[in-house]
């Protein structure tokens, strides 16, 4: 039987509706959720992601402010924008769109974000807290994957989860979240240095592909009945399209359909979940601010 194709758009819509409800309730408490978005340069993919995030915020009744800095901006000017938003009481969350142009240190820039506004969950304090199981913002894409697994009723506890990719945005936090107390998967993390990748992926009850390499995971690398989550978003040339390209994941989708029990498509799988989880994190930041203020009264 071919795999069930997971409709990430439908799951994301439910979460976005919930976030919109939260935004309404928070606005009534005097905290209309607001995200500050910092974008440096003109990378077309980043421009499109930032546009989609700002549109989703508006649709959920949340505010956004942005700082668009030109290509070639100094690190000091990016840090100054972060400092301004750190000190702005109307701003609940700060997001620096990655990747930054060459020459800027992502590590230094991200570390400058106040942990209570770090809705991407990338700053060292957030990563440390999350790693130790303490309350923290969790990165949006792996959170979206966890939400998908919950939604489809996948058995995570005791399962063998294999994560392919070790980026700070997806692979590392994904492996941490799957293996955390409460999720309780046994996790293998594979990467470009892994010898005989198929030997590992064939063990996966849950396979998360997040390497950014089109076609990396072929059907013969998938354990029959596995849940396959494709986080890859790769542009491949397609002269039949007006844009000249189409988006594909890291998994050979057609082949995987015959092996997996469930699979996320690209686009329309994990992608919509990232934005939905961002809205949830912005609402959470605003809720924490409201609670702090109300507690002080
Ligand atoms: N670039 C790719 N994914 C992300 C993300 O989740 N957050 C940010 N800030 N940049 C990204």
C-alpha cells in the first residue's frame, strides 16, 4: 500500500488558528504579539521566507516590525538593530533571517538576542536550556516535525529515529528533541562524514532527512513501514516551469511512497509547519511578558 501523504498545510492551519486565538486573548491583556524581523541583504529565498512570515503574522492578528539592512552591512549595524529591539517593550520576539551574508558571524549575531525574545531558539542560552530539558524556546522547524509526529499518531517512544543532517537549525535540535525525556526515541545522527548511510537509515522507524541534498534518500534506504519526514528544500532546474526551477526534498518521493507508511511531500509538508510554530513561539513570548507584568502588579 502506498504511504499516507502527510498534509503539513492542514496541520499548520490548525496551529495558526490556535495562535490567532492566543493573539486575540493577549491583545485583550494589553500585549499584542509583535515580532521584529531582521534581514540582511537580498537573498531571494530569504526575502520570500521573510515575506511569508510577515504575512502569516498579520493573518494571525500579530504585529511585525522589520529592519532590512543592505548587503555589505557591518556586524556592528546588525548588532545595533538587535540591541534596539532587545530594549523595545513593544517587541516580544526577534528573528534574524539566516543565512547571513558572508563576513558576518552568525554566532555573535544570534548570541546578542535576549533569550526571552529568542523565538527561533537559536541563541546559546536557549540551546543550553533546551538541552538540559529546562523551559526554553525550541527551534521552529524541528518543533513542527514533532507536531506532525504527534498529529499522525506516530509512536516515538522507544522508536529508532535517524536524523540525516547536523545543522544548528534542524538536525541538531531535531535529534535532541526526539531523544528528550518525554519523546524517548533512540536517536542516530548521520552527516556528511557517515560511512554507509543506508546501513543507518534502514534501521529508522522514523527517518528525518535534513541534509539539503536532493535525492540523497532513495527508496532502498528506507525501512518498510517507516515514517519519513523530508525537511529538505532544494531548488532544482526545471525548464518546464516559468521560474526555471522546482522545489524538491532530500528524499526520492515517488520511490519512498512504496516503502514508507507516512511521508511528508515537498512542498506542503514540513515547510508550512515552520511558520506555524514561529507564530506559537511569538504568542508564547507575549504570554510570558503578560504574566511577568501581571505578576508584578
Ligand atoms: N533560515 C532557514 N530556516 C530558518 C529559521 O527557521 N529561522 C531563521 N531565522 N532563519 C532560517
